[in-house]
C-alpha cells in the first residue's frame, strides 16, 4: 500500500510539474511565504482548492493543485490544512489526492491542536483513519486539552476508528529494532524478519491457527532463533505500550499474545518431530464428546493470564469475562480476546472458517454441512478431527431437519383443520347475521361474503420458524 502510494505520489507530482518534497523555485510562488504558511493567508487559488474540497470535486481539486500559487499545506483562518478539511468531511479520494501532492499528515497548526488523524477519527471513516496512519500520522499527538486522536474518536462514539488507531503499528516503529541501539553491536531484529513479523502484527484475525499459518508462510520465521528474536521484540513493544504516557493496553495485549504464539511455535519446532504441523493439529483437535478444541481454548486463556502487567484494566476485563465460563461454553477465549482487541462483534456468526477463523468462508463440509472453511486446504487441516464428529453432526442435522419437517406438516394440518372449522363457523355466523339483519337488528357483515374475516388471514406466515 505504501509502495503504491509513493509511486502514485511520484507520478502525480511529475505529471503536474510539482515536487512535493523540495521547495519550489521562487518564480512559482508568492514572495516569501511558501516554506511556512500562515493562518488565513490564502491565495485565491488556495481558496478555490478549499472550495473544491468542500464540494467534493476531486477533478477540480486536482486541477487547482497543478496551479502555481497553491501550497498543499496552506492554512485557513483556523489553521486547518486542505487535508484536515478533506479528512473531516470524510472524503477519501480527496485525502488520497492531497497526500499524493505531499500534504503534511502531521501538521499541527490548528488553533486547538487538532491533526488530520483527529479529524479522520471524528469523521468516523475507518478508511481515511487508516490512510492517515499509513501516511505516517503520529498516534500520540495531543490536542490543546491533551487528548489523542483515539481518545477524541472514542469521545464522539466512533469506536471503529478507535480500533483502527489502536491496532495500527507502523512498519517504521518496528524497523526501529532493526538498527543497533546504544551499545548494541547487532540489532535486536534482523532486517529480513521485519516484513514477515509486521504482517503478523497487522493481522486482525487473531485465531492462533491463522497466526501459526502466517509464521509458516515465511521460511525465514520457521527457525527457533528467528522466532526467539521476534518474540523478544514483541515483549519490548508490549512494555513500551504499557509504560508510555498514553498507555495503549489494546496494542500491548496484542503484542503479548503474538509473543506467546511465537514462543509456542519455537517450542514445537524444538521438541516435536511434526514441528508446526503438530502445533496446528493440537490447536484444532476437538474433544470426543462435541469436537470442542480444548487445547486451543486453554492456550488462549493461558496467554491472557500470562500478560505481565496485572494492573491493566483490559487484562482484568478479559479475565472477568473468561474465568466464569466453563471450557466448551460461550463465549470462547478467542471471541472475547478478538472483541477486546479489534472491536469485532458477532464473532460466532457462521461466516468464519472453522479452521483458521478467517472471515468470509463459504465452503461447507459436503457431508454434515455444519462447518465452513475458506478452502480445501483449511478443510484438509481440520479433517483429522472433524471426521470423528462429521457423521454425528450429519445425523443431528438430518434428525433436526426431519423433526422440523414433521412439525411443519403437523402445523399445516392443524391449520387446515382450524381454518375449515372457522370457515364453517363463519358461514354459520354469516347466516345467523343475515337472518338477524333480515329481522332488522344491527350487525356487521363482510362487504363480500367470499372474503374470510380478517382474523383468518394471518396464521400461515409464522410456520417456518425452526
Ligand atoms: Zn480457513
Ligand atoms: Zn462434516
């Protein structure tokens, strides 16, 4: 994503004849103010740019940005840059365009110290929030009353944006560990491990099977020494998240959880002949009575319990939610952890892969039709344990379906009988009413004697439920 943005940025810059990274030549601009825009000091073209942003006209904005006397980081009277305006209005295309033209994502000249990321969070647009972070927005910048972007978004109830901010961990922050610090002769993290580790950190699917799959995806990581280095870096970042001024418990918990997974991988690589395949098997193995993966549940519970900062509010919340639950019941540890870290709710919905927890799975086991997978690879991994339960699940489903069919049939018959009875009654009633009418007393008669009374219209619709 970063790479394509930079490419686009360079292409846009060269095609428009501007260079976002260096100061333009004096002939291009009004005298003296190009390097440091002042509040409210806007050229007419810059005003046009703000108008185009406000109207959401990307084409016009793009044209204006190609003009000579436009500074992409110009400031209106409140100290808002064009990017802040676009972010606040929730216009993703506009934000992208401005970033391509070198908009400063960390400009903090706003009168109340708001940054573009804060405006993105306030807008409630997760894609824009992500875009700002990806462009290098600082998450710990605070406004004039000491609030971070995440805190401001939380304050106005934009929790999805809070999650995006709290889960974001830039590659740059990880790359810090690829350089020797202080007296170190070698870095804590070899450069070649930074990419694969970052991919694991950015995963929003916390299912341990998926995490182990991500480790296995990269041969560089399938090595005890490499895993140990990554694990130590995860613990260091976790500590940093807890000890920094604006504590980020969510990210700390995620880093700790990843470190536990890496440690487990390392143990299996050392001790087991079947290595990481063995770990996946352990994580997936279901118990005899109902196929519930006990090892996985216990492993995740243990990861949470081992979180080294016992005062953390998040840890206490997690423990409170999980401790009273008997193993095998809902909520599972992974659903509680996932919700705490990613904010994802409704985790038990049917669309998650039974093996790896990936969202959007739609391949059903053709025999029992009760479990779903991303693909055949996920199904194959699960089969060794699912095959013990598959038949039983199939029988359960068939029994359930047969019972439902029987219930439906019974109900239809009952309704038919009832409807018949009621029709007879209605007809009798009708003749009584008619005779009453004839005899001169007041009675309500249907407009058309062929229509059943209103009460007969409703019952059939609710039959299909379970
Ligand atoms: Zn899967
Ligand atoms: Zn099955």
